[in-house]
């Protein structure tokens, strides 16, 4: 206070003496704007995992050692996100798709409304649409973004609360409607700071162009899915013209690596995203990816020196987040990644006894925990309803070409449920089997258990095919149009294949009740409604005639399990690959 008074008095005295020459003030050099740190939290493939994942996830550390932990749960994720955002004044939370779809019962039975409610509370800023966002069709996805209770599916919306929509923006740069407009905005622009320290971060969001082959075709009818790299480059130009200092791409497509979840070496990297990124504009500064459910942090410069962005993915189900420090230079209008790490969202063992100590990294956010508990209570009666018993555990589904007892069990249940429609064969797509079926000690299975295995709510469809069409359909399992996937076939059907043969000649044999499939005969075949519409690129399914639409797949499974006291898991041996 004294210094201020003295300074003011001296100034007044100098101003009163006109004969005193005023010293000329030297021009002060303008201080250059300093780089502005922006904290980015990367998420992907949440799939409505509101609660901690029931089984431990396996982690491979940078030195190759392995450990298993319990992880995920929206309340724990909320705490991890909040602590990560608090590291810097400016931050964004960005997801790379599949927030919803393929979800546990607690979310899926309520049309994934609570998954969006949880993300609203976590503070998500942007989500790039993934293929699973389209599981219930684009009209329902619009409702998920905008809110409301319009019924677009067999399930009734707003069953627990009035659904108000997502507080964050869905982005869909490469999803084009018939009028030429994108289904959702192509990108978002967020500005931080003021004056010389003001920076703008542009976020481009898109899904893989193969999305129509991964969802029920009727759900994306009228939409086109454009090339990823060309779409990104167009959006980069638009963002650059709007003064974006940093450009982040959030894309629902991914990589595979052979190193630990936090190893920065990009070791053994593979996957379709590589060729996409080799074509994108070098002005991209960061890529957040997903779809493969793998966790990685890769400096893409090691793959393509002309592109100095990093590519990240945080695994599956909210079990991790990617903590990324982006340094934005407002003077140069450029940005670069300073650091990026995958952080495990370690949580409690869901099956732990009360009072049992469980080491955790994060405490559950109370508000989010209460919100999840509300939906857990609402779903409990359906989830715990007993539906039957099985003879033993059916392990996690393996690769899409691997025959499993669980896949065969589902096919048998679907055949059982459609015999009245004349069904002779049933086929289940292995990619639609989402998790293991583990009974209680006495073999008991609940509705929640079978729901977790098949969460999509498909109906069963029975169609007539000629033997020639059936053989063509079986050959599609092994063609070069998409990923190789064998069906799980029902009891009495057998097939042999050889991937060493040329495409179109890989099916070696197919038989029903030991009789080879006759091209001139007709057969009644059951599949789920996803396959019936040509899903997973099995277009021959669309050629069937005399269509009969039956029960929901889970209803057929429940009826099949209840038909006997203990349902024996079927043996494998229906599908044989020749390798010698």
C-alpha cells in the first residue's frame, strides 16, 4: 500500500512541473505466446459397461510381464477421468465409438440410455460413431443423441426416467444421408484461453467404412459410408480454414500390436488403420482409435516419418483411459503430443465378499455410482431370473473360425425354437457370441447370463434355400470380401474347409445327417435377423424364400434350457479345417 501511494505522489509531482523533460519510453518487445497445454482423455469401446467387468483383464507390461486386475465401471472411470483432466486448465474427453451396443443387460435392456447418462456425468465432449452405435438403426441413434421417448425398437424407451439425450456431440464425418448431409456433424471445434494464448482444437469423428457389413442392413438403409482417409483430409482442410491450431482424429478403426499396453515402440503393429493413416493429411496431430479392443500407444512417426502424430487406443469397456498431453503453439498454429499413456481404471472384484480387501487405484465417484445403482436395481429382477441349468462352463468365444460348445449350443437352441417353421439347419455367426456362459456351482443359469452372451435382441428367421444357394452361402464364410468367419451349425450338420485353396473353392464338404448337401434340393435354414438381412457380408442369406419370422433369440434359448433338467453342452466336431 505504501509503495502505491509513493508512486502516485511522484507521478503527480512530475506532471505539475512543466519544465522537467519527460524521458522517452523505449518500445517493449511483444512477448511471444507460449505453447498452451491441453489435456486429452481418450476413450473407446465402452459398450455400456456401467459396472466393473466381472472377470479380470490381462495386462502385458512394457517388460513383457503379465498381471491380471479387475477394472472398469462408470463410477471408477469417472474418478479417473476427473483426476486426469485436473492436471491442466484446458482439457477434452474424446471417445472413438461403440459407447453403446453389445452392452451388458444393465444398459442394453434400457436401450443404452444409462450408458449415455453415465457419459454425461463423466463429462464426455465428443464421440465418433462406431459400428455398434447403429445396432438399433440410425433413427434410434438420432434419439440417443437428441433425447425423447419415441419407440424405434421392440423395447420401450424411458423405462426408468425421461431420457433427455447426450450432452456431448456425436460425430460422423463419413456417414452421408441421401440429401448429401452427414448424419451428425463431421467435426467439432473447441477454443481455450484468450488473447495471444487463445488456441482452437478441432476434433474429426468417423467410423470405419465397412460399418454396413457389421450391422443389420435395414438399420443403415439410405446411408453411405465414405472412405476414411479422404473424409479426414476434407475435414482437415475445413478446420484449417477455420483457424484450428490442433487437429485430433477420433476414428472407430484400429490396430493390433504385439507389445504391452503402454509400450511406445509400435511393435508388431498391424491392422487396416495403418493404410488409412498413411494417406491422411500430415497436419493431423493426434489419432484416437478403437474397434479392435486392443490397448496401445504408438508414435506413428516410427511407421511413416512424414506423419508425426500418435495413435492411441484404451482397450475395452472403460478398463483404461489414454492420458494425452497435447502442446498447442498459438503462434505457429500447430500442435504436438508431448506424452501419452494408457491408465488402467482398476476397480473392485465384483464377486468379492463384503469386507474383503481389494487393492484399487481409484475410488468410485459417488454421483455416478448412485446413478448406476439406480439402473442396477431396475434390471435386477430380469437379470436374476433363473432360466435353466447347463452341464458345465462354456468358455469365452475364441477366434471367429473356432468352433465352440457355446456357439453350437446357441445354434441348437435356434433350431429347437424354429422346428415348427420347418427348420432343418440353424447357423449362428460366431462374432455375435459376446462372452462366456458360466453357470453357478449347481449349473444354474440366469437370464442375465444368457443376455450377456447375446445382447442384440435379434429375432429368429427361417428361410428356404436351394442346396446350390446353401453351398454358395457356406463358401462365403471363406471368401476375401471380409474377415473369415465360420458359422456355428446346429446338430446334424457338418462341414469341412481348407483355407489353402483358392477363394470360391474352400468349402470341401457339407452334409446334413451324414447326407451331402444336394444342390437340387431345398432346405429350411434358421438364422438370426442380423444374418437374414445380409449381415457380416453374408449376402446369400438375403436370397432365401418362404420367410418365417419367429421368436427373439433369447426367448428360444430360454425355452431350450427349460426343456430339460440339465442341458448338456454339445461337443465340437461339426466344423473341420484341413491343414495337412
